């Protein structure tokens, strides 16, 4: 019986030796907290993770009727409207340029991908203290000062809302290289014969070739990139919190869902039931948005 469990040549044993620790860690630190969060969402959990008062769907009703939570979802939509198309265009442009390079392509690929390894917290603090600092020592204010422009408090100016420039640029710098790699993989899968046939038919290199050959062939990659960008936008927290919060707390503007839920669950309220209900609602929104986009773009559909 032991031999049947271990499999031929102990392959099953070695599978669990290598995979077992990761499976246990995934269960303990991912699935158990997720299930516990769903359980907490049905209880009145003030200052405790072991509540006893069952409230049913009251927490969900309270979150859906909370103007601040709904406003945080609006912040996400605005952030997505900025970051998704900007990252898509920038990463695709970088991939097209790097793909055309014939010398030191690996070097340029690594240079653009390197920011992906940087911590969101570290990058946010660099943007906040060095690049977009609101005093004269900030890099952007220094450059603008050369042209006679006034100093701008980038993170505290709400009219116009310059803080969006800071938030979007740091996210662009951090993630464009990763999506560039995805587009590069898609570009390298396109058969050169398609371009040769197009040249024979009189297609001009450049925009005409890109529009009718390159871009259609990147359809599957584009769908995956858009889905990942939307999901990552839903999960935005580090850059918002580290850029906008200070000793006085977080300002009342530009609060994405995770920042708002952080203050509900771990702030002064310590209401883990409400925070868990909001997290479940957010997870359901992400799941529905992902499924709708996948069906809309035809993800997984056999290509003609």
C-alpha cells in the first residue's frame, strides 16, 4: 500500500517533498485568511477576530450604502481610466522599439524591466521626496524653475488635481517593463512570413503593417494585458498610501478601495466585520469585471 501511495520510483514522494511546503504555505497564508475574512463579514467584529454576534448581511448592506466606500470605487474607476490605457500604450511602444533593436537587445530589455523589481513603497517615497517634492528641492520643480514656472505642491494641490500625475507616473515606471515583456513574447510569436507576404502584396512598413498584421496578431496578448491591468488597478494601495498619507493622516481625496478598507478594519474603528464585507464585495467586483472582459474580448475562444 505504501508503494502504491509513493508511486513508481517514489515520484509521488518527491512531488510532495518539493510542492508540499509551498502548498501548506499557500493554504495557511492565503486560503485560510480568505475564508476567515468571509466568515468575519457575517459577524459584528469590533476589535476582535473571534466574534460571536451574527448579523447576517447587515455588514454588506452598510458597505453598499456607505458613500465613502462608493466614492472609493469611483476613485478606482478614475485611476483605471488613467493607468490602463497609458500603461498599455507605453508598454506596447517599448516592446515594438526593443523588438526592432538588433544590437544589445537583452540590455535594453533588462533596463526597461528592472523597475519591476523595485518595491512600490520605495518607489513611492522616491517620487514623493525627490522627484515630485513640493518644495524647491524636488527634481520636477527644479526643472520647471529653469523655465520660470512657480513651485507646485504636487500632492496637496486639488485644483487642478496634480496628485494624479504623481500617482500615475510612479505606477507607469514600476509596471510598464513587465507588460513590455509580455508584448515582446507576443511579437516574437508572429511569423515573419506574414510580413513577407504583406510586402509582396505592396503593404508599406510602418503604420500600415502594424495596423493590419502586428496589432491583430497581438490580440490574445492584449486581452491578457488589459485584464491584468484592471485587476492590478483594483489592488492599488502602496502608492496611494505612501504618497498621500503623512503625520496628519490620509487626505479625504483619492482614496481607492483598499485604502478605505484599511482604515475601516485597522484604523480607529477597528471594525473587522465591515472591512471584511467590503473586501468580499471588492473581490466579487474584480471577479465579475474579469469574467465580463474575458467574454467581451473572447478570451479562450478558438481563433479563426
